[in-house]
């Protein structure tokens, strides 16, 4: 394990978007092992359960592996409900990877990175800028557009589109 670079990429992934997948693919260039940490985040009132979100991320990783776009980097998906820093340490991670879409993300992420450094200065936070094509994608917007019948196929994979379509149909039927 000695010199293995381990990174944690945390998020709610409700649902996982093409923007998240872009960050995952690029993060594989920085680490030998990447742990995608799926946060429970009850506060955000997720559309999908923790198990569903973990499953969707695993489906997307299987597709990335099949496409050969994640090098030989070992990637695993793990749910977590602890402090991010505690989770990172439990995974032996030296890096926390965060994606930045816009200046509006920066202030929050900057504060969080500062707090995490105070908690444990041995774990670095690394920011990856979203690719130009992914900058405006957020899970929240994808859900809003999808719920209202808009085309979300350029923001998420066909697999995630079908998960969302099914969930929105369930919601309609429940009304």
C-alpha cells in the first residue's frame, strides 16, 4: 500500500451526471485508486435511495470500464454517512477530489477545504474544473428538467435517463 495514491471523490450523486463521470475519468490520472463516496445526505432529500445512487454510479463505472476510459485505475463505490474527513482517513486517502463548475461553487468549496485542512492537514483537497461541456450540469437541474418532461439525454447517460423516467412516473402515479 505504501506509495499508492488514494483519492476520494465524494458527492450525493442524485443522480450521477455526465459532469460527475468527467471528473471521475480525469481523477483517475491523479490517483492509483479512487473511492467514489456516495453521501447519505438526508438533508438534501434525495430523489433516489442511497442503494439506488450507489447502484447507478456502479452501472456508470462498468460502462466507463467497458469503454476503456478509466485507465487501469482501481475504482470502488462506497456509501458513507460520516464526516468526509473521517471517511477519507478510513479509506487511507491522501486526496479529496472535488469538481468545480462555476465561481458560485468556489466559495463553499473553499470554506469546506479550509475546514477539512484544519481537521487533518495530511489530506489535500484537489479541485478539478468541470469541462466546458459539463459546466452547467447539476443533478438538481437535471431532476427539474426531467420532471417537467424536458430532454436530459445530453446531461446523463441513457441508463440514468431510464432510472429518472421510471421515478418520475412513480411520483405521478402516487399523486
